[in-house]
C-alpha cells in the first residue's frame, strides 16, 4: 500500500470536513443576525408601546410565537425520526466513501457551529 491508495479517502474526509465547517459557520452567522433582528424588533415594539404610540397585544404575540416554536419543534422531531430510516445513495461516491464523508461533514459542521 502506498500513499496513492489513501488519496481518495483523504480527499473525501478533508473535503467533507471543510464543507461541514463552512456550512456550520454560515448557519451560525445567519442565526446570530436573525436573533439580533428579532430582538431589535421586539425592543422597538416595547419602546413604541412605552411611548404610547402603539398598543401591543402581548398575549396574542405570545400565542403566535408559541405556535411558531411548536411548528419548529414538530419539524425537528420529524427530521430526527427520519434520520434512522433507510436511504438510497444516488451519487457515484460508492458505499465505502459514505461513512467517512458523513462523519467528517458532521464533525466539521459541529466545529463550524462551535467556533463561528
């Protein structure tokens, strides 16, 4: 066995890790920006209500946000229940490259979320 025998595996693992890290970093940045925008919106509503410019029905706003959170939780539960379901591989990677690719992508994704 020489180095050329391990080159495809190294490329698969390294490329998957890099792609996962970039995806994790990008998702964390988008979540951070969305959290700031939502926070500023809520602060603006509270300020405008304090100045008696508008009247906010906080009970209704809470029920709407609660239904949104419930929808997200249901979607994540559905996704997590389908993770273990059998899937077919349609790409030309071959079965021997699927496990290193998915494990390296998930490791890179977690690193991108943690360090982003």
